[in-house]
């Protein structure tokens, strides 16, 4: 490509008319390399086909608009960049118009930009490529005019992904594909128990493996460095390591479950209090009570973690798929012993993230810098899937105790919700923002902000500290609170003798957007219409990341207890839409992830060790199990909100409620166990 001229930090234009859009969000399958350029193209006045995408370097100018660092997460890519990317396109447009007006010596007010060119009042045209160099030096008002959304021709239109061709033909570079001259490959012998430390190691047998070049201590483990992945992996198998397993060597899911259950029966730190819950329970005609438990979950992205580091001459160059550029750069600088400005991160495509690649400790980046520093050569550290599932970070285990009070008319008058879980925010860069009054807001989100009009509500929390590393997992706290809230709401409806859809609807009168998706999903799913014998239909609705999602699942249970999900109908209100195809794809992916977690997802510990290791014992939904999925998008003029995560929370409760409708068996713990359903 010819030289490109920067009109602002986000838009550059080459002499041949190619527009480069610098995207400050990581592309991990959610479509930001298409949706964000669409915002620029809309305001700039060019075809999407003229655009190429470049990942942003680490620089404060590319920081998140809310957080003081560069990060992709929280389903905020479009909502945070909606205004900034449009303004970047409009700024470039106005500079191009100013350059053309100067070239023609005419008043700029008579010129307009369209289809990659500026048009003269008399009809003459100059392409953006011819104007780019001059436009780069032009100044325009800071508050440039933006298009009225009613005039959009790109935003809101179904648009195929710009990055699909290179991913199909193999040109796309993921972190695991990254290369640099002379780079070696390393795998690390990792602690078998969280917190364990190396007492000693014998590298003799590992060094005897052909291709192994070195064995070095690295953080909490021992790195085997080789010419390629396979000899490094064989060398690790041959390595002899003696571990000091530490105090967590006796940790087990069984004892943790007992502890969580016990805590749930005592008052916690109050997260929300409205009315007088205890007085209502004292005089309630009927009380409903249930307890729900959810396991640790692994992120299990398709591309295992990896990081390539070249540390030389006071410079540190890194290639990796990261969601957390600023934090990773600062962590790498500390380990390398250089200033942060001497660290350059190349953000590659991510083969899935789900939060794992936004690690507050920058674990997979830090260890790669440690290894490169130790061996004095460029090194790519690759995690196997077993490494990450057994020794990574997890969605916290959670326990919920729910109580509800009904009056003589069957009205829900009081709600008590006690949660037990670990904090993911404590010690993270978000701690000051998300931790207040001893409450981790992500532990109670979806519970504290209950949308239903219940006059008396008490939500409290027990925060545990058990030593298992945890961090955000797709939809964060909503992934477990929605299950408890929406499954219990069905139980309450049953005890009150009311239709679960109608009960929710009545309680959402003051939440029109929440009620809107509930109504749409119920209508499209044919709520109330008879189903085939043996099938049940369940509904759930939940709001997260500014969006509203309702899900209806149809399911049956075979004689062997196997659950078959036949159909899932999803309705979403995420405000103004940039690319409806992206929203549909994200909802479909969220449904797969939600079903996988509900049916199979479980990380358990015994003797301090994670018992699962790969898709053989931590499975995801198979193609033969995939239900018919329908996605309906609410037309809205509200500001754009989250899409990547909000589809997950309602899935498990909708499925659990469908199973109850089909069998009369309540699901109160995940994953759903076939042996329990055989008894139904």
C-alpha cells in the first residue's frame, strides 16, 4: 500500500484511496473489526470495501472512554466507541472537504463528501486519496456535525464481516501463529495445586529430548524451551519437578460446597434493602424457599493462551491476543526492567477470549517475558488446553439461598436473596470502581438490581477467600445470579398458581424495555400454545450490560435422563443497532455457551487439584445437539448497549424451567445431571 496520511488517531487515508481504520478493541470473534469501521464509514462517506483495519498500538489516545486504560470487555466496544468512532469519521470528512475547497478556492459550505470523494458545487470530484496529504494538515472545529441516524446508509444494515475472508483462507494471524526470527517455543510445568511452589527440579531427562534447548525457572513453574512446540511438550513430560504443594493441597469442592451452604444460612453484608422483609415473612400466607448452586467454570477458548516475546537492547516486543493492552504493557515492563514506553504490543486476532485474555495479573504475558529474559532469546510460550483448564482462572463457584413471601391473593410481597461467592474485583484494576461498602458489585449484579416490582427486598452477600484464582467469565456475575433469580421466579409462579410469563409481565410494568423483550420472545415462541407430548417450554428474562434479553427454551428429557433442547427463541433490546448480523451471531454464540454451561460446564477440585482437563471432561455443545435458534431484535432509538455477554444469563434458567414444565423436576444446581433426571 502507498504512504498513508493520518487525519486523526483513528483514520488514515492512502494516496490510492484506501482508508485505514485503527481499531482500539480486540477482535475475538465478536465483530468489532466490522462494526467500528461501519461507524467511521458512515460519517466519512466511503464504502466499507475501501477500508482496511489495523489494531491500535498501546497509547492513551486509545484508552477506553470510561476506564483509564486500553481494554476490551464488559460488552462496551460499540457503546463506548459509538460517539468517538463517528466523530473520527466526521473529523476526517470535514478535513477532506476543507482540503478540496482550498484546492478549488471555493467556500467549503457548497462542497459535500460522498462515495470516497469530495464533490464540487459544479459537479467536479476529487477522490479522498488525492486530498489525503493536504487534509492531514487541515484544522476543523472540534465539534464537527454528525449525521442524523435517519440518514444512515451503512449503520443498521446487515453487513458481512470484513475479517471473514482472511480467516477462511488462512491469512489471519492469531497469537499462536505469530513468528519472529530466531524465536524458540516453550511450555511450562505448572503447579499441580494453586499456590504450590517449586522445591527443586532435575532437567537432565528433559534436556536429552531432541530439540530441547534450555530449561529455566519461570514464575511459579519451570519452562522447557525448544525449537518447536512438540519437543518442548515432550521435554516437559520428561522433566522431574518436586513441588511444595502448600496449604491448598487438601482443598475440595465437597468441603467448599458444605461451607458455602452453611454461610448461606447466615446474614451477609447487605447489598440492597427495601421495605421490611422479615415482617412480611412473619405474616405471609405462603413462603417459598430454594437453594441454588453453580460450579466454577473455565473459559476454554478455542485458541489456547500464548504469547511471543522478543526482549533485546532495552526493548520488549510482544505478539499476543490480549484484551488488556495497557495493563499487559505495564506488567511486561516491570518484569523486563524497562520503561513502559519501551514495550510494544502487537494485538493479534484472538481465538476466543470470554474474559480470560483480560487477566488483571497479565499472567500469560508476564511468564512469557520471564522466559525470554531467562534464555536471552525470543520465545513463544504456549499453554495447552489442559494447562488453562487445570491451572488458569475461573468463573467463581456460587451458592444462592432464595426466599419469597406471598400474600392471600398470591402476590409476591417479599424477596430475600443471600449469595455466597468469591470476589473477582478485589486486587484488580477495577477494584476502586467496583468495590464499595465491602461489596463486589459483580457478585450481586442481576440480584441487587432486581427489575421486578416487589415492595420488600433484601439482598446480602458472603464473600469467600478460598485461594482458587477467579476472574470475569462471559456475563460475569449475571451468569449465576440470573439462574437463581429466574429459576426461583418460576418456582414462585408455580406456588402462586400463576403463569410464569404472566407473573413476570405483571411485575415489569415499570420496566417497559424489559417487558418488551419478554413479550416479544413469548409471542415468537408461541407461549401458551400446546407442545408435542413430552416437551416443556420455559422462559427467562434478564438485563445486563445495558441490554435486555428474554429467552424461551423448548426441551424434553429422555428415559435415560438426557436433555434434548429443541428450540431456543431469543429477543434482545440493545438500543440502536450497528450490524444486525453481528447481534444475531453473538446471541447464537451466547446460547451455545449458555447451554454448554447448563448441560456440562463444571470445574471441580479434589486434593487441591482440578479434575477436568480438556473437552473430553469439560465438554461443550456438539453440533448434533444444537437446537433451532431464532433471534429477534427490538427496534430502538436508545443508545447502543452490550451484545457480547447479555445473551448468556437467561439461557440456563429458561432451559431449567422448560425441564420442569416437561417433567415436573426442578433444577437447582448446574450442570444438569442425567442421573437426577432419570428419577423424574
